[in-house]
């Protein structure tokens, strides 16, 4: 199925979880995911927190790409 069908040959069969302290890149991804969740869930009611989150997001938004959703294997 799809535009051009082909066999997928580079699929990792398991997902490995790692603590953020093990890698700066994992820690960065955790921070981006956390910030995105805070903004989308509207968890903050304090206007100062909202402004701070939006200010942080403005700094990284153009560097973030991908799908925003939940992956269910």
C-alpha cells in the first residue's frame, strides 16, 4: 500500500528506554516533549508561566518537526 510499495528493511524490533541523564540528546528530547505537552494541555493557569513557556517554545519551534500524536504499535 502507499505511493510506491517497498519492503521496509530498517525497522528496529524493540524500543529501548534510557534515563535522560544518560544522554544530552535524550534529555533535550524530554524537555521539548515536556514543554510541548505543557502548552498543548493548557496545564498552566498562571499567565507568567504561560508567557515563559511560549517564549521558550518560540526559541525552538522552528527546530522541531514531526508528528504530534500518540503512536500505538
